[in-house]
C-alpha cells in the first residue's frame, strides 16, 4: 500500500499561516495531541464497556517522550487507533468549509485558541513546532492493518503500510529549528503540568527517582533504596470530578495547596455540580482577601473535560467573584470564540447566574449554620458580599439575609436587625432613619463618643468598597440615609423637633460669630452659632456629608471634577450653650478674646487630627501660657 494525495483544503498552503499567526501560543500543540491521545483511550474504554471491543485493554497509559538528538517529540497511546481510511477521513479532510475565508479572517488573529478550536485544527497545531509529522497507528478493529502517515508541512501527505504491532497511535513530531526549546525536559514538564495535570488517563513522561523502604538495618532502622519509577504527570480523578459526599475538608484543602502551593488556607469552598441545562463541575474557594487584591484576581482555572484551557475566566464568572480561586470545568463553554460572542452566549449567561446563586446559597447556609463563625470571617467575606450586592440585583436580594453591618462596639447586625435597632432613636423629624458611620474610628473618636452619648449607634465603614455600599444601602433601604459621624455636630446629625434652644440673643450670637471669624481668619471655614447641648464641645469642625462624598468621588476619578476643584469647605459650629462661649462674651480685653476663640477652634481641629505644623506649635505654646 502506498498512496499519495493532497490534503483537501482550498488554499495552497495553510501551514505557514498556522505557524506564523499562532506562534505566541505554540505550546498548546502538546495539549492538543495529548488530549487526542486521551480521547482515543477513552473511546476504546467505552467500546470495551459496550462489548464492542473484546480484546485486552492492557496498560492504557499515554506516553510523551522526546529525543534531543533526533529532535523528535512523540505522543503515543493505546487508544482505538485508526485505519488508513480513517486517517484520510479524520486527518486529511480538515473540517472547515472555506479555507480562503479562514485565511482572510484570521490574518490578524492573535489568539491561537481562536483558530485551533474553531476549525478543528487540533491535530494540525503540531505544525506550529514541527517540519514533519508522522502517524503510526493500528486500529482496534479485527483484521485492521497498521498504517503510517507522513506530512512535511506542505499540503502533500503520504500514506503507507505501517509496522505497529499493538493497538493505538504514535505521533512523531520532527521539531523545526525555531522550536528546539521544546526539546527540553523541564520545558515539556512545565507544559504538561499546565494543561494536562488533571486529564483522566495516566500520562507518563520519562521516569523519576523515588525512595522506597528496603527492609531494616540491624538496629531496627528502616532501610531505603532509590528506584526509578514512571513519572506520571497527572491526577486522573481530581476532586471536582468526585461526589462531595466522598470528600473531606482535608481533600479540599489538599487540592487547594496543589493549585496554589504558596497560598494561605482558604476560608471555605463551594463544590459546583450541574448537568442540566448545562454541564458544569468545579470547586470554588474563598481566599483570605489581602490588600493588594489585584494580585489575587484571575486565579480561577477553566477546564474543558479536565483539559486546562485558560485562567481568563472574566466573562464566565461574575465580575464580583473574580477574587475566588479554584477550578471550573465545563464542556459547554465555547472556548474558541471571541469575547463579545462569549458574553452573548446563553450557556455562559446561565453559568454565570448559576455560580452567583450557588455562592449566595453557600453564604446563606454558613450564616445560618453558625453565626459566630460567620461573623469572625466577616472581614474577609464582607468584600465579596458587598461587591456582589452592589453589582448584581439578584445577589443583593439574597444578600439581605446574610450581609452584616458592624458597629464601633464590634457588634454585628443583619440589615433588618439594624433597622430595628436604630429606628426608634435615629429617625429624624422627616421620618428618615439616619445610619451613622465612621470611616476611621480613631480619628473620629470624638464624634463617635458624642453620638453614643445621645444613644446613637455608629457603624464602621472603613473598607474601600464601603463608600459604594453606603450608596447601595441608601438606594435599597427604604427611608434611610447614611451620614458620616463627623458630618455635623451630634445635635444636628439627626434633626429632631426638640433640639436645644440657643440661649444667646441674636446680638450675642452675631458678636460670637464675629469674634470667631476674626480669630480663624480663613474663608474656607464658615462659622455658625447654634444652641447645642452644654455637654457638647464649644466648637466643632465638620464637613457636610454631601460635599465630602462628592469630593471623595472626584478624588477616585468618578467624574465629579467640579467638586474636586472646590477648596475644602468646613463648617464651624459654635455651641452657644457652652460655658466657654459665655466666658468669651464676658472677656473685655479684645486680644484675650481672640486668643480664647482661637484656642477653642484649635482644640476642635486637634480632636480631628487637622491641626498640624506651625498651627500645632502655636497651639501648644498658647496652651502653656494659658495654664
Ligand atoms: P478533534 O480532536 O477536535 O476531533 P483533531 O484535529 O484534534 O480534532 O483530531 C481530528 C481527528 O483525528 C479526531 O477526531 C480523531 O478522530 C482523529 N485522531 C486524532 N488523534 C488521534 C489518536 N491519537 N488516536 C485516534 N484518533 C485520532
Ligand atoms: Mg483534538
């Protein structure tokens, strides 16, 4: 048997294109050839189960080997093999309709995956690294003759009788001059680790040395000896393919370590398992979130039938869950098409909402099971939950049951619990419930204490996501408003009918205002005299909630540059009912009066950490004089 022919594609030479445009990703040739070998092995196993193959299965290990001198890489399997006819059918007739269109369309393709999968070019990816490829194969079918196919990278191929004695296929790549880097043990091991680590059939790559027990020494100590063992590079049944019932916590933790050897133990995990209406398995881990969370992003690995595809899962996993770690395996995700298509794909959408639901269910379950433990982990979980609630309405709906608010006393409340807690005392005369929060409990301590004195509760909102979460709460919680605890004096944070009357006359108030304006002599502070509790500080410096938020947003690049360009603008509230103000009015000497006002004002700044530099030095000096 000897036959020559032309591979049926309609353009003269496809291989230069494959080589040229796929160069950056050329290591995937090994993924393609090894997964073909695995597919062929799975097929023969299935045929055996179905009773359509009655021979011995034998050792079905797939083997990858290389020969530096001959410059070859071989991938061999004991799968179902091919007859010469089958080679012609499956290998020669590349399954795509218009090669001309192909060439046109993918001239500028950057991503090899895009082309390889779309046109079923899996096998042909071999030509990215090889000048010549040879197939030696023997079909499992009774009486089949071994066949050999060679192709030198042109569209010419040759089929002849082969000499293979046992069932299966061996692919030999004659590596081209540009790709000799692949003729290296560590290089190949690295690629196998990346793509083939969890394939369902054992894959051997050379041998490794192992120590095994070898009886005992005279003193009873164990003896060890080195043995050469097959280097099996993969785990054939990774945990995501198993039933959760058969797995213990240790198994999940061990797998996590296998994926991220440097990682700290995760907080908890979710085992995904659906087969309808799409197929998806996987394990997602919640890591401890660190500050540099960009580093922790993009850690989910995407597999298709246990073959690693990518760790770019941006469109499959909801954005807010990008911080999760772990694996997702689905044959239903179209891997080889453009991003925009992916976003529109209905399976991807379903998968996306399935994952969202699963994560929400898991969080709800953890919360119900042991609230104490959940609260302890809230610092880490909170980021996911808040981000999820902000970005996904469906998640926000579920999140109501397990999102927590923490107050300055370290107590935790669900959203309904908190409303219940503060409603009676913190509802203003317009029927708005006002939640108070601190972004820096140390700096805002004075304000927190004043609020607490009025029996107001203060929440801690100190993570970067909280400014968004605050807006989310205001939008979702009925008749609710959030104010930073230093947005005003405690008296005015929540406006009630029964605020204190100002004991000063109008003239006195005017006089006090003038004294302070003169003492401060800075236009960024606007002075206001009001009747507050005598318990309050004589002077308080605040920044309006609205103004502060706008400025914060401008700073974060939220497009509010108008506010960003305004100077900081502070309100100075003078407590007309404080004895110091009375003393001030009674002070005859103008210089002494200014000094006293300045002192009271500086104290207010000091309590907020706003007094620095020369002003601080002057304040200390003045204080010494006064005592
Ligand atoms: P795909 O794997 O997507 O079908 P490939 O180009 O990778 O596309 O392979 C084309 C076909 O060649 C396979 O479907 C299979 O029929 C056949 N084939 C490739 N490699 C082997 C192998 N090692 N053993 C048996 N058949 C193979
Ligand atoms: Mg293939």
